C-alpha cells in the first residue's frame, strides 16, 4: 500500500488531524439537525430521536426543512439549507473518497501536491462547518433547552 511509503510526514499528519476534525464537525451538525427536528416536532423528543437514528443526513435535512418552513418562521435561511446540502455532499467525499484521491498516486511530487490541495480544501470546509455548527448548537440550546 502506498501510504506506508510516507513514513512520518508532517503534511500527512496535518491532513489526518484536519480530516478527523471535519468529520467531528459533520457528526455534530447531523446530530444537531436531529435534535432540532425532534424538539420542533409535536412527537415525543426521545422517540423522535430514536426514529431519526436510522435516517441519513439527506432524509433528516428534508424533514427539518419541511417542518422548519411549516410555520413561516424558519430558523434557517434557504441559503443555509443549501449549505447544509452542500456539506452533506462534501461529507460523503471526505468520508468515502478523499484518501483514495492521493494514496495511490505513485509519483511523490504529484501525491504531495494533491495532498496539499486537499489540506486547503479541508481548511475551507472546516470554516464553513464550524460557523453552521455553532449556529445549530445555539438554536438548540437557546430555543429548546430550559
């Protein structure tokens, strides 16, 4: 496997750290969508959380948007829903494809260039995700917690 040829590489370690952090952000965003939907729902909060546990990001996002816009007082703008959908797509990339986009590149220079580009993309992703995650946490805590 090509990744074994890296040894201890600070850029690879940086990528791994950032990758882990963005996955954390994505998991929190997905969980907060479920919490907000469950709190907004007329159903029992914990029962709804259990129900949503088996649903993926896209299903939860659609349910949340529909319920959020049902009273004409949405918590999230249309642009934020678009961003949530974009993040869903990017999350799939970061979870299922990103390592494959550089690990098997045999030319060291090309592999390092690709890795550097992915690190820059992760930085941008993290900035977008953190901002949205903080808003979601704030909504849940301020509007649904006593």
